[in-house]
C-alpha cells in the first residue's frame, strides 16, 4: 500500500457499497481491549496488535466505581465483574504502628449514582475483557517498527516483517506508546508539535505491585470479611506508602510506592523504559520487607510476609509517570488511555479513564459515514478530545492530590490533616464532581440509571451509525410528507 498524504477522496457514497472504516489498535491493555469489545458490538472491522508474545497476569488491584457501571451493564459483563470483585465501603489510612488514623467513606453510591464501587484483581478483570474480543482479532508478538498515514489510509510495519493496512490507527499502547512516538516524530519534523509534548515523561515515584496466593484466615483474618479491606499505610520517616486490598479470590493485592528525591530518581532512571517483570523487583522487595501491615488480627505481619506469599513471577516493579499530553490525534491516528494521559495510581483513575476514552471514541467512530475521508475522521477525533479533556484534567488533579496525601512531605501531612477533618458534605460534593460522569455506549441498548444524581451530558451519545442516520432521514421525510398531505386536504 502506498500512503500518500496528498490523496483525498471526493467519492459519491450513493453509488459505493457500505464500507465501515477498518480500525488498527496497537496495544492489548485495558484501553485497547475495551475499544475492541465495543467495535465488535458495533460491527466495525478491527484488529488488535500487541508487542508482547503473551499477556502475563501482572499487576495489583483496580477500583471501579459507578462511572464504569453503565458500560459494563450494556456489554453484559457487569454481573461477572461483580462476582469476581469485592465492594469497597471505606479507604482506611493507617500509620506504621498499625493504627487506623481515619477513613474516607466510599459507600452509599448506589442510591446516588446507580452502582457501588468495587475492587477487583487486575488479572481477573483483564481475563473478562479479553474474552469479549474475538481471539482471531488479537495478534501477539507484533512490535511496531514504523507507521505511515495519509489521505488514503494507514500502514503499520512490524518487527517480524509483516504489515497491516487500515483506515484508522489507535495508539492504546501505554505510557511509552510507539504510536505516539511515531506520530510525534512526524509532527516535530513538520514543526507542528507543541514544545511540552516533546519533553520526557516526568516521574517522581516507582512502585512494587503484586498479588499473593489464596490465604487462610489464620494468615490474614481480613480475608473472611465480605467487603474489601482497602488500607493505605504511610511511612513515618521514610519516603514510602503501601496499600493492601483483600479480594474475592482470598488473595491480597498490594502496591508499595517509593517517593523519589534527586538521587534516588537517578538510580531509577535506567529502569524507565524497561518492561514490567520480576527481574527489577528483587532489590525493592528487600528494601520494604519490614514494613508493618494491618490484617485484622494476626500479629506481626509485614510486607515481607506478603511478598513471601506471592509467586515471584507475579511481582513487578513499575514506573509512576504523570502527564497529560496536548496532542491526542492527527489525520487518521488517535491516542487513548496512558498513551495520551498518564495518572498516578494513588487516585485509582487510570483504568476508568482509559475505558471512558474507548467509549467516546467508539461512539464517534460508529457515527462516521461510509468510506470516511481523512477530514471526517480527524473531525471525529477532535470531538473525542473535546468531550474527554476536561474530565481527564480533573482526574489528573485528583490523582496528584491522592499521591501527595500518601507522601512524606510537609504538604502531604497538611493534606492528611485536612482530609482527616473534612466534613461529610464536602466529601460528597467531591464525589458528585467525579461520579456524575457516567458515559454510555450510544449504539447499545441503554440501561436504566437508578441513581438520584443524573449523569452529566454526554455529546457522543448523539452519534449515529450511517444506516441509523439514513433511517432517521427517511422517517423524517415521511413525516414531512404526511404533514403536507394533511395540510393539502384541509385546504381543499
């Protein structure tokens, strides 16, 4: 395929067969799989390309609140999601003396927003999503070497010598997205890249994540409780915070965050571009093994015990970059999830916002006409960014606040002091700002939202597929004819 930026189509759609745009998705993470699931339900052709040879069950736990429930219900995965999750009633903030300092309530959301919040182990949820995508559409071991786009399509070249052609390219390949790097390199040469987008991803923390084997009540008494025991411990005189989550599988997921200063940041800089995996984790495991853990009764449990209960190949060290990029799209290429906005995981907003990206983008791709030209595609991408950018910036600020709250600085102590004394009405007001954003899929049957707080206006819900637009046009014309006939009869 020869990609020519100068080529544009001035075709007559009335004499051409109905062809939906083919979408190439790079990255089989949560954003890529969610988009694939939605495009499959819309009947839009797509392929997903993942650089890894296999997906390993790495990661910790994820929090999903009422703002993803509508999509889960529309896609028929909500009941299974709930069955492998635990409801979350509170976030508990603890100290190194294994004492509870205060709690942030996370309950009562069903009445207000239509659904409660749940904690789910990342591998369990990933498995649910992956099963929604036809396996023949998922291609592993596909590392992108280069990409081209123009008026007549997009072209990907992979390290195994193969190529892929399509109409739309979606970069869902994470914080160090190959699609973003390829797109930005082109824009930089053309002097169209904003200066801020060309700077390296900033990071101030690294973390250790993992999930234990199933535990007994003697080992970890909190396992028996029906709701997730979500605890955050803050180091007294060391730059660390650590979180534990009990799961429906009787495991404990954990995240241990190290807040970097100038020197420790240099020590971790070589790790910046490495893959998730156990190799880089061993030194950090030794560093945190004596950290105390609250568990509901058993005495003297430490992070060393948690680590010993965890299969070594399921422990990984990861970077915690934070940035919202300004450039999300160009021509036929668009970015979603961590590829265009990376949050600190302290706020628990990364996965939900990646899925919200996929919902809005799927709605707008579904609303494209048959045989869309590059300008029509780019207009849809612009609408996608307009709908998402304010919510993304709010989530970024919220995540930064939670990161600060868990840190060792004087500012962190001040935030914790305020959060400990914040009135219930103020907490509820903050929840209203976040959970009023409950996006739905425009082309799937809507679900009844029983929350007393109605969802915020969603522009992409008005996007209609070409056949729906034609049907609406014909029905509208028919109504006009009936009205004209009635008027003529009355005149006679």
